[in-house]
């Protein structure tokens, strides 16, 4: 089992729909969870982070964390073509010190007009 | 102002050569990282320094040697380059103190290394 696992996609949604991106992780002691967006040829940029169980909303983005199920997701409401990118889930596995982040392989999202 | 800057942005070289990538951050962060992103876009940590001290050293060939002269700079030197070293190398930094919300990783633009 991979330490941080994502469905590589591609995930294709129509403009205006909700895109749902999922991520599972192996270490139950993990504390911090991050979603990064990476456009082709660019560096990863942080979208959201979440530490507590439940939902965290920021604009069109909602991160959901369920530590019991070792599952974190990202919902993008009212998807726009500009949201088309690779979305990377990152986990501070086991709450390791110095913020070592382990990344999933990324999910490619395509939002078509 | 660029927060995390890497040089060079592109590097094309022959097998067997030695090359270096440099990274500098002006964010006041105390921890810096090198990540490697392969052709399948998988981003994997290589090294990390906290205040010039090596704190993360993943399973990486010893041809790769990081150096941090101070907490704002982190360099990566690669000896005897191989075809498999071709990748994008990202430098990143973060601040380990303060509130949790401040402890996010900020990436540089990446250095694309092509070994021929």
C-alpha cells in the first residue's frame, strides 16, 4: 500500500459542476494534511490545509478530513476551466517532525466548458 | 519579490558530468527541502535542512550531496549524472515555529534537469 494514495485520473467534470478529489493515507498517527495545485510546468501551490476532523471551507474549496477512515478529500464547487490542473494531496505522515510531507501521485483534473 | 528562487531553471548536460542547483529563500523560514519530481509527476522528498543542520536524508544515491551554508540557502550538487537523474528538482521552505497555519511549504519554481 502506498503511503499516500490518490486516483491519478484524469477526472473530467463540466464547468459549474462539483469536482471531488480523494486521498487516503497509511499512517493513523498523521496530523497535518495539505492540498496543492500544480499547473503544467509550474510549481505546486498550496490550496488548503486541514488538521482537524470535519470540513474546512475556503471560497469554492472545501477540504474534508476523516482520521478514523484515514481519508481526506477536496471538493471544488462551481468548477472553472482554470481549475484544470494536477491536485496533490500531501500528508505529514505520523506527525513527523520538521514538516516532512509525503505526496500522493496527484489527480489530474480537467474542467471542460 | 521571489520568495523561493532556484537557479538554473533549466539544465541540460551529458551523462557523467557534475552539476549544481542553488536555492535561496527570503521568507525568513528556518527549514529548507529538496524534492524530486519524476516524469510521472510523483513528488518525492530528498533532503531537508533546519538551520544548517541536515534533518531529513532519504534513500538517495550518495552522488547527491546537499549543502546549506545558512538557513536561507540550500544547494544540491550531483556527481556523475545518470539518465535517471532527469527530473524537475524543487526547492521548498517552511517555518517550523509559530502557529500551525504558518507551517506550510512554499515551493520554488523548479529546476528541470535533462541528462543526455
